[in-house]
C-alpha cells in the first residue's frame, strides 16, 4: 500500500551541494545528519559541519539548507543544489532533474502560486491525482460538477475531474492540466500522472530522471 511504501520517503530528508563538476543531490537524513551524493560519491554531514566545500546549515521536516561558496539554498529530497544560480533563476528553464529517493521512486514539487506539495512521478497514472487536503494546501479551487468513482486499495473513492489552469513542477510552468481530486486524505502522496508527464521528454538512467518540456 502507498502508506507503507512511500510515507517513509516523504518523511526522510537530506541534502547535498557542490559547485564544480557534479551537482550535489539530497538523499536522506539521520537525526541531525544528512546523506548526500556528490557525483556518485557518498557524503555524510552533521549540522554545522563542512566538507568538500559544502556546509550543512539546518535540517527541516522535508528539506535542508546548504551553503556552497557563500550561497545558501534550501533543497528537498531528491533535488540538486543549483550552484549556477538561484532556484528562481532556474525556474525560467524548461527542464529539471530529480533523483531516485529509494525503491525506484522519483518525486517532484508541484505548486500553484505560493502553495505546493511533493508528488510521486507515476507513468502508470493517467492524470495528476490529488487528495482534497493536498488541493487545499495548494490553493486549488475546483468545481464538483464532474464526479467519478475511483477503485483504490482502500476501496471506492469519490472524486472530481477538473482542469488546473496553471501549475509549476520543479519551477517549470504548465497550463490547462487535467487532474482528479478525491475526498479527504487519499492519495497520501500526490500522483503526478501523464497529464503532466506527457508534456515532457523523459530520460531515466535508473538513478536520475530528466524531464524536458516538449513545447
């Protein structure tokens, strides 16, 4: 079930950073320590510790702050430290890369304006799938005029089809995205389906997934 296999991944957090050949990636946390990947090389840091030019400033619920060459940045699980510029600058691009957070799972941040949630990249899902709680956290307003019934591991769920006028996935802007919103807290982790992924060319080498917008 989703709650058993994915929830530990959502609660885990870590961080990495570098500014030269390889982009550091956040993998996991262990108390006040984080596990990083630096060009495939494992690296463990404690809060306040600095190694290989990377300093761990703090660890939050699902993110950590790194400092590299005087630049500080908050990085989420599976994300790179963007040494070449701020995340706002990176958001102007049409591509992004995410990394395996365990068990072959890839996750990405989706947002509407200021509100956002982490979602699982799921090529087996037709639509962007959100729980009512996630839709509320994102500030998504939708009409309950297209009801559908969904069969899930937790039984039959009531849902509503809707169209999201605009959203961002890892900073990349998309428009008119088909989605389904269900009542309550299901799914526990948002599912990023083909209504989003179909707008990208995808490359997956097993450890990292790069998505480049088609148009």
